[in-house]
């Protein structure tokens, strides 16, 4: 099922679409896989709540947020995302290191083929063992299709293999994307990582009672517009969502910006692991010698877990070649390739400067990972997120481009 409306799809229309897509089916036990709070503008919270309202009195419903490597949702985040009706106790926390079971592997030959020989290792396919529980007669994977630095366009089977996946797939897929190059991936469908996911879905998920509910959205502040809703198992639904996201989430600019200012919503961004979307999504629109200023009022750490945080602090964002050398020389990075990939993604490779403006991470810590630093309060007075609107500004004879939310877009210079 495909439903698209330029003016936005209402909750009533989403409810009706869910009812139509699932008509004639009865369920005893359902597993819902929404994203976490870091996808607060995905519309997935609304969809999960509507499904709960429609079916919670008819069947048992478990909710397993597709955390990937992220930290579990707090009670406050849960309520803000899903509303007050779904009990917090229904949340099942996914642990990407301990809660998974191997269901197959993507052959080394296939990986080498799709990566143009850059990566030649097999990739284990692991998923949360809950997905293999045959007592579930429906697994509902809910999420937003949006440009992404690792896979090209987020969601669809990524929600399974990364969001509910294990360390092998997470590490391998992130490094595969980093080796291949973000600029060749972001905003596109058939990236090497996506083709690995397609292989894994075709070969190892056939027997799961899986239905995808995908969205393409934009936001203005906290107001979310759902431009597209795509329900079903078929890949063609994902492809329609990709096309819509490319239409509403990509911003094309004619000339590269000398200065970009990005604001990280304190409710969503508490680490550079997430906050570096400010780097990923703007890098193709920033000029050589330019500057990226990241207003990060709630960033309090680098990694989303203690080990990732330790490794980021130890090695820093030192550029692609520097990270590859570090991987060759250090076993702890070899065992944590998703961190190595993150370090590559978060560096500008010397093309432009990156200045993090923080309150909860010290200047010494920020400079220690190879970013520049400035005090948040001072920079927020100069670039006031309470006043600025998305787009180009001239202030005190200085021109800059302002972005209020990097997570939901991709900015690309037409000369790319």
C-alpha cells in the first residue's frame, strides 16, 4: 500500500491505512519494532500509538525499539514519543551484543562484488532472538526512510539488521559504508550496504511474519508532516518511499557554503555519536576551507555506550587515512569497526573545520577528539536557535546557512 499527500497524511488516514493493510488478519501476539527517540520526527511514534489503540484489546503486543547501538529510552522519552497509553513496561530493550542469534551469513564473494573489491570478508547476519519466536504471528517494523550516511537511505530492512541486529552486522556494515565513501552513498538506494541487507532479507527473513510500515516526513519545529506512508513486505514500497524522501528531504544548493551552523535539539542529541549527523548531512554542501559550527547544548559524551565512548576519546576524529592506519595497528578498533567507521564519518578530512559548542563536555575533551571548541552560551547568543529559521542568513556582515535539525535531511551542492 502506498499513500502520498503533499499536504500531509492525517492520523485518521494513517489509522484507516493500517486497518486496510491488515484487514482480514487476526493476531494473537504481535511484535512492534519502532525506532527510538532519536527518530522523534519519523511519525513512527504516532503509528505505534495508533496500532496500540486499534489492536491492544484484541491481541498481546510487545514493543522492541530498534535501538541498534543507542541507549535505551527513558520513561520521559517513551511518553513523549508514544503518548501516555502504551505502558512503559511493554518496552523490550535490545542489546546488540548479547540478545542476538546468527541466522546466516552474506558470502565474502558477494560483499567483494558489491563493494568493488574494497571489502572481501563475509558478514554474519544476526537478529534479536525475539524475531525468531514463532509465537508472534505479526512483526511490524515501523520507521522513516531518510538519507543516511551508512546505507544511503535509512529504514526498511536496516531496522531489522542494524536496529535489531548484532555486533557483526553493525560493525561490518558501517565499515563497508565508510570504505565505499559517504558521498557515493547518502541519499541513494542501491548502496553496497543496502545490497547486503537485500541479500540477507531475501535469504534469511523469508519465514518471518514481517510487515514494514515506512514513512517519508518533514518537520517544522515539533510539527511533523507525513508526506508518504508505505505498508507491506514488498521492496517496491521502500523504493516509493526512497523517491518521496529524495523529493522532500534533499536540499540542493548551487554554491557551497563557507559557514554552516547546525543546532542539535537537546531532547534528541546527547552524544557526538548522534550529533555528528551535523557533519554527515552537510559535508557535501560545505566549501573547502569552510566552517561547521555545531550548537550542542545537551551533548554530554561521545559514544552511546561506555566502550564506544572510550574508543572515541582514545583515537579521535582524525580522518579517513588516519583511522584506517589506526585500525591496522590496534586490535580494539579491529574488534569495534562501527567505531572506526564513525570516526571516519565524523571527520572532514581537513576540508573544513568543525567546532562543537557545548555546555556539558569540556573544551579539553572536545579538542581531545580533534574538534574545535567554543562555549555554547556565547555561540547561542551569536547564532540564536530561538530566533533563526532554516536557510541562508546575513548577520553582522557574515553569511551563514542555518539548519535546525540535521537528522531529517541532506544538503548537497549541485556541482557534486
